[in-house]
C-alpha cells in the first residue's frame, strides 16, 4: 500500500528524519493560508499529492514566490489529473497539495530502503546523484550506486551507515547527520512493516544540513492488520477504482487491459486461466481470485467488480472447487443475472466439490450460460464469444 508524500514525511519526522516544514491543503485558499502560516517571505514549494513519483517533470511541483502565486497554482492543479512517467494515461487525481518551505539545495542525493528478496534482508541503495528516478540512475550512472545489506539480528550498525556516508563522498558533520538519518529511516521501515522507503532527493542544504525533500513509503498489505495507524492512511482515491472496490470486498483483483473478465478461485488457477486465454488468442481484462469457501453473495460481488470495467465483453468463470462448492458458485452466477444484471456472454467451467449439483443448477436455470468441461475449452469458448461480439458490433 502506498501513501502520500506528506504522510510519509510525517511518519519519518516522528522517527527523527529532518524534513522541511509544510502543511496539507485541499483548496487554493487553504494553500495560500498554509504559505502564510509557514511564515517568512517565501518562497514556498507547492506539490501535488498523488501516489506517483515524477511529479516535478510532469508539472506537479512548483516553486512559488508569493502567496498569490501559491493560490493560482493550487487552483490550476486541484481537481485535475496528473499524468507522470509512472502513471498510466489516465494519471492520478490531484485532491490535495502539500505546501512547504523551499530548501536551499547544494546537492541532491538518492536514498532507498528496499526489501532484497535474494538476501531476504532490507537493503540500502544510495547514490551521490539524486533527483532522477532509480531506474534511470541505474541506467545512466550505475557506478554512482552504493549498496549495503542490513543484518536483521543486529539492525543497521553505525559503522555501516558511516561507511555508506563516506562512499557517497560525505565528510565531517554530514557523516554524523547521515548516520542518524539512516537509522531513523531504518527504524521507520522495520517498526511499521514497510516495503520501501525512498528519499529522492535527500538534499544537502547550503548550510550543509541533510534534509528529506521528497519521501515515499510503501507498506506490506499483509501486515496492515497489525498497523492500524498505517492502514488509516490509505487513500482509495489514488487506487484503480476497480481494485479499490475489490479490496473492499475481500477479493484479490488486478485490472488489466483486455476484454475477457475472469472470475476464478486460486491465484495459480487464475494465472493459468489468463495464460490459456492468451493462448486461445484473447486478452484477459483482469486477474481475480475469489478465494476459498466463496458464498453466492461473494460470487455476485465478483461479477459486480468485473463488470465495473467497461471493456469487459465476456466473463469466464473457472472454478476448481476444493474448499469451494460448485453448487454455491452456480447459485452465485444465477443470482448475478438478477442482482447485477448481465448482458454479455458468460462461460462457466466447474469441477471439484459438488460439481454435479453445480452443473445441474446451471443447466436448469434456463439462462444463456455457456458451459465448458476443461480449462482449454472454457478459454476457447470465451475467446470465441468475445470475437463474435466484436464482429456483431
Ligand atoms: P517527484 O519525485 O515526484 O518529482 P520531488 O518531491 O522529488 O517530486 O520534487 C521534484 C524536485 O523539486 C526535487 O528534485 C527538488 O529539486 C524540487 N523540490 C521539491 N521539494 C522542494 C523543496 N521543499 N524546496 C526546494 N526544492 C524542492
Ligand atoms: Mg522525488
């Protein structure tokens, strides 16, 4: 789960990371008020709060010299969608801004804490060359990258942090600041079950101090149950609406670009079904795992989620029931016709627990459901129905 820059800065500040002073604003008037409340004569930096990096390049970060300029810029940004290198063509809605004091930048560094799956440890990646995205950095200046893996038994050691500082070319009191900075980030990462902490840029100011000018944090969704304070930071407005709806209903859903909607049990079978659809010449519109023991209501909700995607022209239901029951699934499919309203072809393949009852329910429903016995058959029929629909249109 991602959070906003202002939330990440708030968290990191609590752990002792130096960040510029700033306020969140939801309207142009409030943005101008925030600027005045920050004191001084400016300048201020106004930043779009969206779950994406690359905002600067996309016009979502601006240095403003007067509070009138803050207000004008805020008015031009709020309510729009910001398309960055990291978003899709729809971009992300800008509903809040962060107004902060401008920092005097002498040098920009890159700092990231990530989970290194190979060593199964948290790894620090840093570079004396900040401001650009890590992917570009790895491509354009790979030699500038320094890495260090943290041993969970002892945590981030001081000498380890100091060594990284020296490798980045820091000297004197900056190294001491860097050690404190890294240890604070590490504690935030570890204590809150983060998956990523990225400070890009970490700047050295004209006075020689270290400040986190940007902050990005991402959290392990599987650990949110024990981090209610983190879970509360979720902003569904930044999520794919289809995925947000699914998450609210406990369904594992990932939206894709094709037109064949999938309702499947088990992540493995869902992946296999998507492969089979592609093999048959079609494109899946989504990944969806309804999970085990799915009730008819849950199946109905899966239909609602899949149908919320306007590109879907056929639905493929593929169930290999172990804990699930084919009769419940069949009842759910039938209920979806009345409760959700289905006007597109539906292909159903059932096997496993209570399969005979399930098939009987489908057969006797009198609904135009296309049945299939095997996965290959189901995929073929779904693709055929999709192309027939396209031909008819
Ligand atoms: P993004 O990574 O989404 O583009 P950043 O927060 O990194 O957004 O901002 C982009 C650039 O804007 C930074 O690299 C920095 O040069 C500048 N910037 C951001 N915040 C400030 C600030 N408070 N003071 C001065 N410059 C800033
Ligand atoms: Mg940045």
